C-alpha cells in the first residue's frame, strides 16, 4: 500500500500493518494507564478531603485532625521506620529460606525429613504468633539460649511466616506439570538438577503474588516485636505518643501512611519481579 | 543469579544496621547511623553490658541501710544501672516524653530508655529508687501481659508499674511494701443520666481485661486479679454486663469517639481525671470504689538471689514514705496524696 508521502514524491519507509496495529495497542494501553492514574489521584484527593476537617457544602462532614500534634510528633514516629524495615527484611529472608526448605521437605521420600517439615508447619501455623514471640524471648533462656528482643522477634516472625509460605511454595511446585519432570529425567538430569533448573523457576512464578502478600502482612506484624520492650518500632511509637497526648487517631494515621508507603514500595518490587519471571510467556 | 545473591547480602547487612540503629529512640541518635555501628555489635548480644570502672565508689555510697549487697543487688551496683520495666500506656503513671533528650553519658544500653525519655509518677519513683541504690535507672517498656506473666528470664531487674498486689501475683513475685494506693472509680458519660453507682445495676460497664477493676465489676473477689475484698469500699451493683477491653484506655477512647455500647467504665481515679482533662465527656461517679495497693515487683524466678535487693528496696520505699518524697511525687502527678496506707 503506498503511503501519501510516496505519492508526493518524498521517499519514506513504509509502515507495515503489524506495526500500526502494535502502535494502536500501545496507545490503548497508555490511555488505560493514564485513566487509572487519574482515578487513583481522585480517590487520594477524596481521602485527603475526608480527613481535612473542612466544612463541605450540602452539610457533609469531614474528620478533624489535630495538625499541630502531627507536626510536633512526626519525627518521633518516623524514627521507627528503620527498625520496622530492618525487622521485616530480616524476617522475610528467614521466612523464605524456611519456606523453601519446608516445601522441599514435604516432597522428600526420607521419613524424618518429611515428618520434620510437616510437624514444623502444623505446629507453627497452629499456635499464635504472640505466643511464639513470648516463647523465644522468655522460655528459651531457660534452655540456655538468650536472645535479645529484636532477635526473638525476627526468629518468631521468620518461623511463623515461613510455615505459612511453605504452603504457597508447595502449591507452586505442585503446579509445575509432571511432564516437565519427566522431560528433565529423559534428558538425564539428576533430581536436584531438575528441582533447581526446571521446577523451581517455574514454581516461583506462581508463588510470587501470594508471597508478596505475606511480605506486606509481615511489615505490619513486625509491630508485635515491641511487646518485648527492647524494640521501639513504628507502631509502638505511634501508639505510645497517641496515648500520651490522647491523640491516638492522628498518631495511628501517621503510622498508617508510613506503612502504606512501605506497602507501595513492596508492591512495586513485586510487580517488577513478576514481570521478570513471566518474560518467557510474553 | 550471582547478582541476586549479592543484592540479598547487601539488603541483609543494611537491615541489620537499620534494626540495630533504630533501637535508640531520640531523633538525634537516629540521624547519625554511621556512628552507631560500633555500639550495634555490642548491643546485639544479651542485655548485660560491661561494668563501669567507677563501680567501687558507687557501691560505697549506695545503700542507706547496712545490707550486705549480694546476688542481684551486687550485680546491679557493679553494672551501674537498674533496669526497670514499666508499662508505658498511662498518663500520669508512665508515658513517653518526646521532648526529653537522652543524656550522652548514660550507662543505659541503646535499646532501653533513660528516665529523660519518659515521664510520670512511676518513672519518678523508679528514678528515685535508682538514686537510693546509687545507680542510674534505665527503663524498658515491656508489654504488660509479659510483665505480669513473671519468669522474666533475667531480662530486667524490677517492675515499677503500679502493679497491684494480688494473691495470684504473690505466687510469682516478691512485692515490696506498697508505694502508693490507687483509688479506683467508675466514670460515666455526662449524658447517661446516671447519678449513683447502684443505678448501674444490669447495665454494661467497660473495664481493662484481667484487672482488679474487672474482678470488682464481675463481683468476684476470689479472682486472682482481685484486691482483697476487705479493701472494697463500695459493693459492685448486681448483674452489670462486664465488657473487657485490652486496656481501660480503650474504654475511654471508645466513649470519646462516640460509641454507645457502654456509658460507664471502671479504672483508677487518676486515669479518669486524666481522661477528663483530655476531653473525654465523662464524670466520676461518686468516690473511690476500692483502694488498690501498688508495689514494686521482683521476679521470684530470677537466677540470682534477690533477698538483699528486696530488703534494700523495702528500706528505700519506707524512707521515701517517711521523708515525704512519695507524698511530693503524688501531689505533683495526682494533685492528691495517695501514698497513705488505709487505716
């Protein structure tokens, strides 16, 4: 098909049908993303107005916040973010390791390992997180193992979330078709090679969204660690300052905003990792 | 894959630093993470730190009564600070003070608070006790449920948190003689129309769970959380619906936010007065319903011998009653003298 340019006598590369279609698709996606962005901003503005305390027409009410309190105590509360992030990241790493080991243990043919991983998952999922924290902080010393408040917390969180995440990994591994394993065996790969290079990469792809969920939940559960008294993270600071000045709502909103920002960052990384893992499918 | 491992390794190191540095609670400390690194390694270990070299002179001026320091008391004097647990939820007993600056020459480990960073009646009493023992007082803000469970695994020395002496607790704690008596009261919302305690019969009342207020409201003097029945000044109305919340502050917060499940709650009169100042629309209903004796608790399960510590603290409390220190502190925080024993 001749373009208008060639009719006028100017030489220009012809754009193919496929490319035009692709560009149209891109434009559509761009429009979609822009509309979503605009909607997000509108929703955010609605939330901010809801908490602004201004008088709206039509007799609508808004929530009034003590902004002076927020300004005075923002720094105190914000100084807990580092601890929260630190605890969360350490627990996440521990939880992922344990989840992977427990999931693989579940697939083992060696009875003690199978028993150990099922026992671990059952026991830890069946008991409250606070009890586990309590145990590591106050009961372990009776066995001679003394852990600080921080490390009892990291251990409790890591162990607890590891048990829940092991089920996610297990289902991810199970979702990889049997044909993959058979093909790997036919190629002469050892079981550990199969697991490492064929099964796990495919399993992890399915495991990432629920795992990302667990990580986000963990950043909030990290608040439990300050019950030991030796850790002063974000939620502890918010509740204590809120109680001190009877402004719990304002203090908790500050903490909520910080938790939301952390969640947004984690979600962003999650979508990046998801995109990378599904490269083969696009 | 190698890049991934390096990335994970860097994140682990970063989070170790973050978690360790974030232990200090003042803004000044957290602005300088670079200088915090040496102390992080030290405080990652169990909470006891090296003894300061000035220990001998402190021990000499320490005790007023000639008690031979042994066991835990000797350890405390050697290390130079007394580690006190306090429940930091209650104004005016114990609350964080965001305007306080942590002294740079403090002996307190970086993951506990100094008395400058907290304020309240309990905080002042703890600071005074430390002074009389010749050491610095450091505060650790452990969850109340963990403090009252006992078996502290030597993680801190004593609890100065307005802990009520109850029969159940006497099994696991050594209590000193009470340092004050907290009058308990009932608060009702202004618009409830209730003018006397008997009108609460059959009505819902909010209390902190597992407190002596809950035991009173449930008319259960044999509960392990109850104060002895003979210190009840007013009998609880019959058939009140007891609504327990995790702390009594939740009751006040619920009323302040306009919730209507209950219009009465029971707690100490000091907390009620504080709630009223902070704008909760309640009034106290009549006088105190009972007087609870609050004392310093020491864990019986401590691995070191606590006898000399308990007797020294008892002497200190007695001295503080006699020389008027406790009365002064009570007037400062409660505007009334609560330290007199009921006759």
